[in-house]
């Protein structure tokens, strides 16, 4: 089993993914393909992603039963810990004046 989720990618990449996989929701593709086809699909994603981002998840013989990889700018990044791949979150981007977006309070008079 293979699942790919893409965001903000060119329409031509979405069309390309739809050739091999079923698009069950906008930007969400699933299918059952060989390792070789999965790697070829990911190469297509790498070549065409532009400013978008993607995550690919597939079934494999690991402790968790799956593996995944990501591409593009996203706050979630894969981190391996004790042989298990987990997801870490990058801090939110700071605003132009150096304050965190979360900590900004708007005061109206």
C-alpha cells in the first residue's frame, strides 16, 4: 500500500500522480505498487514539486509496519529515534519584528 499527499504543487504533477494512483481526495493519492514503481513516482515528485510539499507513506516490514519520507517546506520533519521514524515539529516562523506569531496580541482602542 502506498499513499502520497501533496500540497501547493503544479497541476501537471497532480495529473502525473493520477496516472499511477487513485486520487481519493484533493492531493491525496493511494495505490498498491512495487518498490520500483514507488521510487519512480517519488522521482517524478522530486522533479516537479516546485514550491509545494509532499509526504509519501508505504507499507514495509518494520516495527511500525510503514515508512515515510517528506519533501518540500513543512513544519513536520521526519526524525529517527531508536530505529523508529517519528515526526518532529519545527518552531513557528517569527514575524518581521522578531516576535513569535503566537505571542502577538492585538490591542484595539
